[in-house]
């Protein structure tokens, strides 16, 4: 017995508390991604299908795609007509509409 609690019950409680702490620590990252990272910028895709590229260049590798009306986090940074969505993820800014009341610069 540990602290008057059977050893098996004590171990189960400790494991559950640990899982809860890990879940809560990951929640900050999920909330940050959902709101557009650290900037709070969110954009809506206006193209039927929008390619996400590895660099701000139309010839850069496609690393993902978004369908029309998809909403995603973005950064205020724009280069060569491409908006930065995340590290190594860029999309043509002409097909992205900033969501109202978000900080897209």
C-alpha cells in the first residue's frame, strides 16, 4: 500500500494523470494550428482545388491540396504572389480570401 491506497489503484491513477497532462500539453499546439499559428490569420480557399507548394514558386513541388471553401491557418507573409501557410507550405494568394476578423496583415 502507498499512502493508504492499494498499489494497483495508485499506479492506475498516476498513469491516468500522466495521460491527462500529455493531452493538455498537446492542446496548445492544436489550438495554435486551428487559429492559424502564432499570427491568428485564417484564409478560405476560393479555387476549385488549390495546390500547396514547398516554396513560393509555381514550379515548386506540390506538397498538398485544398478544396474550395476549405479554411486554413496562414501567415501574413506573401512572396511572388504566394502566401505562406506554414513552414515549406505556400499557396497562390489570388485564390485565398482572408477570413473576417483575423490578422492576415
